[in-house]
C-alpha cells in the first residue's frame, strides 16, 4: 500500500511539472508577441495614455523601453503626481519628468501640452527653450497659480506653429518676430500685453481662423486685422475696438464688468467701439455681445447671413435695435436680455424660431409666424412701474400673441402674467391662437391671484398643450398671509385642460396658495397622469410648511383617475 501511495505522489508531481512546463512556454510566447508588435502599433497604444503613464510603460520590456520617446504628442499635468509625497517633492518630480521628456524625445513632435497647478517660474524659460528646439505644430500651456509667465522670445521663432493656447502669460514680441505664417488658432486667457504687441501678433498670422482673447490687461485699443478669421471671442477691459475680418462668421465680444460700469459715465463722450466694426461683418452668422452700446452707423446694410443674435447687458434706442433685428432676414434665434434705452420693442422675423426677451420696455410688437419658443419677462423695476399705466397703454400683447401661430414652447414670468395678461391684454375670445403649443413654463411665480388670471388667459387659448412647468418664487409676505390668495378671488371661466398630461412644480414650500393652485390644476385636468412636486431647498425652517402642505395635497379631489402625485 505504501509503495502504491508513493508511486501516486510521484506520478502526480510529474503531471504537475508537465502542466507547468506547458503553461510557461505559452505565457512566454504571448509576452513575445506583445513585445514584437510593430513600432507604429506600440506608438498608437501609448498615445492613448498621458505622458507619465506612457513613460512608465518602458518597464514592460526592453522592446518598450524607448517607444515613448517617439510619441508625436506629449501631455503633462502635475495632478498626476499629487499623491504620496510632499508638495516640494511633487513639484521636483514633475520638473524632472518634463525635463526628461523634452531632453530624450527624439522623434517629430506634433503637439505639446502642459497643465500646472503649482508654480514653475524658475524653470519655465528652460522648458520653452527645449521646446522651441523640438518645433511642435501645436502648443498648449495652462498654469493656474502664481503671476503671469513671460513668454520667452525663442517661442516666437516657431514659424511652423499651427495652434497656440496659453493661459496666464505676458505677451511681448521680440524685434525679430516675423509672424506665425501657419497659425490657425490663437487662444490667450488671463494675459497682459500692449496695444502694439497684441495687434501686431494678430495681423502677422495670415491664416488665423480662430481667435480667443479673454481677461487681459494693458490693452486699450484692440485692432483686429485678420482676413481669414472666422471665429472671434473677446472678453476684457478695452476702450476702443476696430475689426476688419470679412470672413467672420462667429463673434462673441463683451466688456468686463468694471469697464461696463465706467462706460455709463463716459458713454456720451467716447466713441462707440462697435459702430465701425459692424460695417465689416458682412459674413457674420452668430453674433454675441455683452456689456456694449448698440448704435448703428448710417452705412449699415444689415447682417444678411446672421443666424443667431445674442445681446446682454446693453443699451440702445428703439430705432437702432429694431433696425438691427429687421435687417437680418435669416435670423433664427434672438436673445435680448437686460437692456436700457428701449421703450418700444418691435421684432419682425419671418424665419425666427426662438425669441428670449428680458428687460425694461413699455410697448412690444411681435411678428414671427414661424416662432416655436418664446421667453418673455420684465425686469422687476419695470414690472412695478407698469402697474399705474397698464390700463391706459396700448394692448400690444394681444397683437403680439395673435401672430404666434406656430409656437410650441412658451416661457413667461409671473410678473408678466400679473401686469399684462391678467389685465385683459390677451382676449379670452381668441380660441386656437396657440394651436401648436406643447409646453408652458411660468418662471418666478409669486402666487398672486392675478397670476392665476393671466395663466388662465393662456390656458383658454392653448387647447392642446400637454406639459406645464411652474417655478415657485414666493415673496416674504406670502408666508405671513392668512388667506389663501393675496386678494379677493375674481371669478374666472374655469378652463378644461383636456390634453394636459404632465405638471411639474419646482421649489414647493407648502404655502396655502401653492396647495390651492395644485387643487385647481387637478380639477381642471381630466387627462392628467403625472404631477411632480419638487420641494424647495435651503429654505429657513420658520418658513417651511411642507408637511402641512403635503397633508392637504392628499385630500385634494382629482378630475383624472390616473393622476399620480409624486413629491421629490
């Protein structure tokens, strides 16, 4: 028996060694296949990694040791070394890593990117000198701490540069600078320069198609001469602006807040910096301007290709803004927000589909037969002022709403409902005026009974709308109100919302007036399926009456047997 056991053990051991012998050659074979991949495939694999991980791959085998040195793109971020050591050690290791990569890289370099959240002013010049010898076509440098880095002169010698993005820098051109003859994209953010240097830099890039200048200092007169420019974004402090870009299709320009405040005082004494620029924008497709003055020159002939016009925090006149809008025959999207100097707003647009208006105005005319989305709200000060004159003013909203035959989505403020629609500006005898309306959104609902009247004016003329969204914004006095509403309930012709399926009430706190409106909606909507109530956040405990409100909700009668109330 003993002999048999011993034989069994020996045979078993032999079989184990045989299996092991079979496994090891198979594993080694697979390893050899991995290492014997063609060089271009290895480069493709490592190019999917950040540069730190690509360098680490050199320990796989001798065949992978120097593959990273031929990668066409180098990308470094010091966050990858932000664990397991002190701040000083992390910074030192990152400097060593960048030095090593720039020193040992021996192939053609197409792109170099570096993101740093620590300060590297003491080594920046060295990195830029080593980088200039590699002659990359694309450079991205983003630093997020410390003062601006002065760009050394050797970087301006890269004549083949096609893409340049730098954050937190100082731009000073060397005397021998001859321009970036192949540059197509220039993106500068948080930088300082002079009028002469920045204007010369831009004009010396004949192929420049995309230009972004944001948050700059030291520039008072910005003169952009770029015949190939198509996309331009400018945000900063400047006093004068000249633009010659006949092929421009997208323009986004705005003043920083400090400059916008200053311009209010000197508006009458200084040149309108956008007046001349507008004349040359014959090919513009998208125009976005913030904190500006809109004054059209006499020779203005319109933007014949403009598709999107977005103006915010601006001042103008009735004539100029109305002429601007009407001179854009292909205008599809119009946004006018927070403006001054306009009393009568007249919007004529045969192809307009989206209109958003938020500001101070007294009269409003709208002719846009293809409109699908409308957002209209009055600034608070104007809404309060208009109470005294609303009975005497022309019924402009009735005319405006009659033209909205194709509208699909309407967003309107509670103050607008209170001051205009509830005063009879929208006739109850216009059935079908919103035949295509699918969604109604009421923003800043103050929970006045007059808002309910205004909402009913819309409901009566929107026979097929399916979705209602309300954003609660009760004023402090609403929490102390003893009655349900702020005044005696004027009798209304209760609408029947046959097609209303979904209702969402946001920032609900449980006020009696909120619960009462939910009750009205439940009684008016025989097809209602889902009523979602989103509770308000960050509301003081003394104002929170959500528990009592939810208890009352459960007892409300419903016209629809399918109606489900969900509180979130």
